[in-house]
């Protein structure tokens, strides 16, 4: 092996570091939405298993709640009421 400086991996590592620097805020936002959605999915599951779940336990509901929070819950309940 020629080492790290003469290998193919150096440009790949530099490109990955550049992408992390450029898209740091977007990646942080996406990770935050994903985390909140997982928390809401767990909450929907707990409510559903306790017999208190009005909304279904699915990824669409969890994503809507992760993006919008409690107003998203009101929106989903209104959509359920209308449909």
C-alpha cells in the first residue's frame, strides 16, 4: 500500500468532509425530524397498546407529528373526523 495520501481514499474522505460541512444544518434538521418522528411513533404505539389510540400507528402519522408536533395531531384528528 502506498499510504493514505497516495490512495484513492483521500479524495473520498475530503469529499465526505466537505459534504458534512456544507450540509451540516440540513443533516441536523433531518436527524431532528427523524428523532421526533421515532418518539411520536413510540407514543402512538404506547397509546394504541393501552387502548387509547385514536390514530393509527404508522409512519405517515409519525412523520406528520414529527414535523408539526401537536398541531399535526389536531390536523390528523380533523382528517380522521372528515373522512
